[in-house]
C-alpha cells in the first residue's frame, strides 16, 4: 500500500453520513477548512497508524496532523500484516522510531525519553483511534513490540469537544501530537497544529449548533 493513499474496507455510515462533505477535511462543505491548510517542518516526523473505523469519520483528528506537519505518513492498521513501507520505516538504521503510548508496568523496560541522534530521523508513531482501539493496536501488533515507547510527561486538559472521552486525561490524536511537539521544544510546530485543530473543531461544532437551532425552530412551528 502506498502510504500517501488510504483506503477503507467500508465507508462511513454513522451519524451525519448523508451530509455533503468536503472530500479532504470531511467537514460540511460550507464549513470547509482546507483554505487554512499548510504543512510546516518539525523536529520529528509523525507516522499515523490509523484504525480502519477512523478513516472516514468526520471527527477524526489524525488527518489534521497530516495536513499540518510536513512529512507525516498515514497507514491503515492491520493486526498481522504490517504495511511494507511501515516496516521499512521502523526497521531503517537511519530512523529512531518511538511508539506513543501511556506508561505501563508490563512494558516498563521499553519506556524511554526523546533522545534525538545526529544523522537519524526521529519518528513518532501515533495510534490513531479510540482509546479501546489504540490499546488493542498496541498490544496485538507483533511488529510494534520491539519499539521504544514514549509518553507525555504531563497530560494537558483536553479541548476536544467532538466526542466524549471515557476518562478526563484522554486526548484526541491531534492533541497528543500538539503536546508532544510542545514537550520536545518544537513550539512553532505545536502552535501551528493547535491553530488548525482549533479552526477545525470550531467549525465542526458550528454545524452541530446549527442543527440544534434548526431542530428547535422546527419544534416551535
């Protein structure tokens, strides 16, 4: 699979599936944020390992990283068969690959801190899915088991209002990238992604509020 092309086994059929959406940002066409897209270089590269169920969800924020941070790649997760390009990336001697995941006692020996090496590209692999999906991806993918694990030192409060998290300290995919960039000192890239994230979520929430107003108006008739 070419990492620049993401396919899905099935289209998005959830709430809002009938809405006319932009084919790039997946927002309603009149709320499209594509005019705000621009990719900036960062100290690290991001590699999104996306659960198939997330590919066409309008509320997915992994695509915001790809739109904002230069060099970001996106692969569809498969439990047993990893994309050959993904394997080549994480096995390359010119790459320092870290998988981003919260700390855990049963893999404490794999936990590390960000330590860039001269002549090597630093790549953060981010599991792009719900918390339950990410946990399965982390634990069931044999090809990920040898990778160093990096976690956020401090988890900021989430500003993502498009889905309800199970726990207060759970961030969406884009927020994880924003916080990671900030922690490694790449503040300009972090701010750039944050601005695009805020624009995306703001316009998305506008479509919801308009639906509420329309429903109230209809009930008042």
